[in-house]
């Protein structure tokens, strides 16, 4: 899992980007929220492919 921070709408590193397995998740709310949402997204995608 790769976590990076980006600028969004003239903010200072306020966008968290989480990437793993070719799936990208973004959050403006914080690192913990981005990771939680990313794990949920991965679970949903894995269930969809079964």
C-alpha cells in the first residue's frame, strides 16, 4: 500500500492518495479515512470478481 499526499485546490498537501493492486483511492478527510475507504474498496472489488 503506497500513501502519498497531493495539493488540491491551492491547499497544502490536503489530498491523501492510497494506491495498491492498481486501485487508487483519494480522500480529503485524512490518512485514516483514506486507508479505511481503500480497504473497503478492495474488498468490494474482490467480491465482485468471484
